[in-house]
C-alpha cells in the first residue's frame, strides 16, 4: 500500500491495539515493558496478552512495568521526519500521571521539523484506543489536522475507565493505592472501584460486599448511558474470562441498546490491578 502526504500516527501499547489494526492503518506503536520475576517482556511483542496474564496469575506479585526508552522515541520521530510520505505527526499516549511516555514523546518530538501534536489521553485501554481510531478515521476522511487534534482532545475530557481490582497488595506496591487503603481493604474484605480523574487513578467507591459493588457499578453505568449518551461500552478483563458472562448478562438486561464489547485489559494496567481484574471503559457521547 502506498501512502502519499498524510498524517503519521504514533502511540504506545497502553492503547491495546491489535496487530491487525496497527498494520492495516499504519500506526507506530512504542511498546511498554512488563517485568515479571525480573524478566522483561515487551508488551505485545515478546509475549501475547494471554501469556502475560498467565504469568501474572502464577507469579505476578511484585510485577512492574517500564516505559519505552528515550532512544526508541527519537528513533521513531526521526524516521517519520525523514519520510516524505508524511507531512505531520499526531501522537496519543497513556496518562501522564501514570507513565512518562507522554513527556518522552514531547521531548523527542522537539527534534523534528514537521508539525507534531502530542496528546495526553489522560487514560489508557479501550478509551485510548478509541482516540487512535478517531485519528485514523479523521485521516481517512481528509479532515484537517486541527480538527483531528481537537476531536481527540475533546475525547480525553469525556473518557472514563472503571476498574474492580483483585490484588490490593499489588496496587499498594505499584503506588496506585496507599498502604492503609490496601490493608483495610484486605482485612475488612472491602471491594473498591478505581476510576480516572484528570488522568489520575482514584478510589471511586468502597463497599463491603460484592453484590453491593455490582449494584453500584451497574447504577453508574446506567446513569452514564442515560445522561452522557454513551453508545459503546467495553468490558475489559485481566486474564479471567469466566466472570465476563455474568457481567454481560447484567448489562444487556438493563442496557439493551448499548453496543457491548469484550476485550483484554491492557497488560500494563493489569500488572498493577492484578490478575482477575475486570473493568468498564467508555467515552461520553460515543
């Protein structure tokens, strides 16, 4: 396929894009790294998502993640700057509150001569993937660079991802919840819901039983669909598909008009939330 004078799209593996989509739409993806038992695996390259989650299930305690190196970013940007097929670059990266990929991309972009727009998605997983898809659709429709960038920025303010984590110890070690929150949650068998606010992961709700958490999540999802015109909802899971059926049935029974998707949670998020985590991603108005 020949590409003539178009916008290059750059992102990182926190978007969870499939290899097929990446190849079909000519996207540059810098892989995050998952570190398990001291061994580093490039996300989506050295191990599949399924393989990573199996390793997390068996020995995920203390697992870590790391971002692409500055050299990798510079290499990507220099190659695009020298490629005459592209006249501008759009980059969308995982929340700058959780990883340094956004800032690394900013720094590398300053070395190129072509116009570059680096966007902080303020999130990851399904909502971030939708932002990339928006860029692809805009490029294919010959939208202006300004309009494409503005559409993505609007999406960053309307995106949400709820996570029901399964490993409080891992969340504490990764710094996503405090030691006291982790201890109390474990001792009192408290269920918590994590959510995004201005790019940060915060504790949204805390309840004593699974049933109460299910009801709380369903109420919130229903409110978003009714009030925020949410049309598509993604159920994301960290290696435990057995709990998907129950959630699908609940959602479909209460939200029959929603377009429901099921896909793996990106591994860099699953490492921190723990094997068995389930989540719900959406963008208001989409």
